[in-house]
C-alpha cells in the first residue's frame, strides 16, 4: 500500500547558486526573486517543498547568526524563492541552495 502511494508522488530536486540577497517586491516577484524551473511539470499540485543552504568557503558566520530560504510562489511548473542571512555579507552569492519538491 505504501509503495503504491509513493509511486503516485513526483519527487524532484536539484541545486543552484544562491544568488544575490535582495528584498523582493510582492508586486514584481518575476524580477526580484530567484527561480527554479521543475524538470517535470506537476499534473496536480505540490504537497511538500524544502530547501537546504550550503554556505561557500568565503561565507562568514559568527555568534547567533543564520540564513534562510523563503518560498515566495510555487506552481505546477516552477517556484520563486529568496535567500537571506542575518547580515547580507555573511552568505555570499556563490553559496549553494539545494531544493526538493514532492507533488502529484
């Protein structure tokens, strides 16, 4: 039963450069956020998505600092996200974002 359910789901993932940290504009997400195009279009919708950050060797973190990835929009064909760290200079743009999406 569980194996049958897992076969229904479409699992996709990948990695890409984190890119520049910038404040997104809710009225213009197309040009102010980073984009992932899914290799396989979902027929229905996504069920789960997650990100991981691999900081580059030149990224510098100290004390109670951190970084995060925020999903701004997700559809059947792509998703838009933005990257932020406690201070903009901490996470350099050559860091890597790993992403995973599960859908139907």
